[in-house]
């Protein structure tokens, strides 16, 4: 009977024009991998219907692989299960003196609560809540309590030598706008002006960019920002910039989280007419005293949407730390988070011996999980009460997020919710796809190879195969 079933499967796929190779890999996928110079031993794939049964395709599925940012799926699933979709973070603020006629006669103490979504807009709302309490002017310092996290020193450039890249922003318990600043590049005559989105107090932006007359292709790679002397807080922009680009924005992680928070706080406070006479310093929040303002984040279900849609590393790293903090108490540490993650997964019989999580975000050369294990997470999430929250947070093929400009014009456009992953030698997809017959499937594809960057065609062929005919083969 097994032989008959296998023959029937092969016949269905063949007659549908979807030939498979000798090892069961769809022929179009094999050809795309061969064209890209990617050997099949560097690829792992797992495809299974959500209602259960045997996998429709499983190739090297038990092999530990670097999943890049698809690791965010594991962190997100564990967070929904452990914390719940209504979980929120709280940033608390205390005055240390009296408030007289709008002036705080003392310091303003703010304790970071690990909120990963203190955007510029939400920072403004937090300050508005402070103004509603009567504070218009701060005579003392901004005292930042960062004691919620206990982390080792982190070098933002350690991963790939790009310390100013937004994706390398390091986590902290008090972080503003994902710890990035946006600057605008504007050609003006024979020079390129660099203007910050916010006023950066005491920071000088110097443009040494040379205007070129070529097309506006790859302009980000030709702009080289750097901080030659941190003592003078000067950011120098070197390289070239095509005149044809016109005005562009560049998002950079320029400062430490604490310094960046102080910059954003001061800029927004003064833009709104507030005054702040002091400096930013470190300290502790008062014990057993109710805060003047308790600013609450959006619920977790809302936070994981930008986290996954746009693959925010710093948001995921903070979520990862929250898991350990809530499970084992303050302060949050990486060790506690790893233990909390494993304990949460084991609660659903997801005990993966090969799993290695460095920071929960996949920004790692050492992170590992197999395609089969990732597939089990997807299947468990489908059976969980919070599946709709997780699926809706994933990018939709050719529609939004990190997939907005991928697979355009494909038959499965709009039918696949997939988390992407990309490192120098890694490309990954993991998520859910509805085939043309309405059947729902979990799909994982990991590629670990120096030519992984050439694998988009192979990814598309696999998704096309699943959408067109994999469901028929499983009946």
C-alpha cells in the first residue's frame, strides 16, 4: 500500500506539471538551487498540513541550521504563551521635589520597564502625561534607573563591524525609538546636507559626502557614517551620494541607549515648550513611593506586529529578556531568558536538543534550530489559543513588511504569512501558506551557504509548488 501511495503521489505531481527529483525535492526547486550554486546538503525544508499527518516534504529537516531572524517566531510564540497577548510594559516616573507653578524643584526620575515600543509618538504621549501632572519645567537632572536589566557589556559592532547600523542596536531597560536616530540627506548645490530628524543637543553632524551624477542605486552602501572622536560627539558622513536620489532618510544607531533616550527626551520636551535645566545621570528610583506617572505600553499582541513585520532585532531582544524577568524575577539576564524559553517550550513538549538561542532575535552566527523543530513550533502555535495574534504579525507575501517587495506577481501573493531571515550566508523562511484549494500548511526553508543570497528564486519555486499541488499529493 505504501508503494501504491508513493506512486500515486508522484503521478499527481507529475500530471500537474510539478515534477519531483529523485530525493523528493520539487524539480523546479532543485534547478533553482543548482543555478544559484547552492548544494542540497546546505538546504533544509519542512512542509506539513496544519491538520496533521505526515510531512509533505522533509529534506535535511533534522539538521541544526542557522535560522537568522525566523528565530523571532520561537520567541514570539513563547511570549504569547508565557506572558499572554494582553501583557504590557510600564515606564514609571517620579519627581524628587515639589512642583510649583509648573516647575519641578528637583530631579525627574524615570525607571525603565523594558518597553520595546517607546516610539517618538509614544515618548510624546508619555511627556504629555507628565505635563498633565503640572510639570512644565525641570530644574534638576533626568535620573535614569536602568536596574531592570543586568547585562554584560555589549559591543554593537561585534556582529559584523557595523556599530551604527540600526539592526545592531543593543537592548536596554529604557530605550527610545528603538535606539535609532533618523537623518535626512539633501543635495544642495555642490554639497550634501545632513539634517537630523530631532535636535541633537551637543552633537555635530559633518558632511563630507561627494555628489555624483550616477543613478540612485545602492546609495546606502556608498554613505559611510562614523564617529572619529566620541569625546567631541561629531558624526562624520563620508563617501558619495547620487544627485538623482534627491532627499533620502538614513536610520542609524548613533548612541548608547541611555544617551539616545536623553537626546530624544530633551528634543521632544523642548519642542513642546518645556524647559530642562539639568543633565542626564544614572540613579535609582525611590522605593515604596507611588510614581507620578505610570506609562503603559500597547499590549503584546500589538507590539509583536511591528516586531515581526519589520524584523526588529532590538524589540525581540527586549521581549526575550522580559521572558526571563517575568519567569524568574528581576533583574533580567540572558541566562534567565534562555531557561524561561526552554521551560515554556517544554510545556508544549517542544524539547529541542539542538536549539541554541543567543539573544532570541536570530542576530547571531551561532543560533541553531532544525527545520523540523521550527515546523513543530508552527504546528503548536496553530493549535494554541493565540494563533490569530501570531499569524497576523507575520509579513504577507508581496504585500507588507519584509515581504512587501518579494514574490510580486506570484500565484501565492497574499496567501502566505511568512517570517523572513537574512544574514550574510543565511536565507530563511518560516510560516504559513494557504494553497489554491484552501488547505493550510506550515512551511520552513533554511539555507546556510555562501550563495544563500541568490536563493530567492528557489524560495519562490518551493512556495509555488506548495501553493499549486502539494495539497493534492497528500490526499
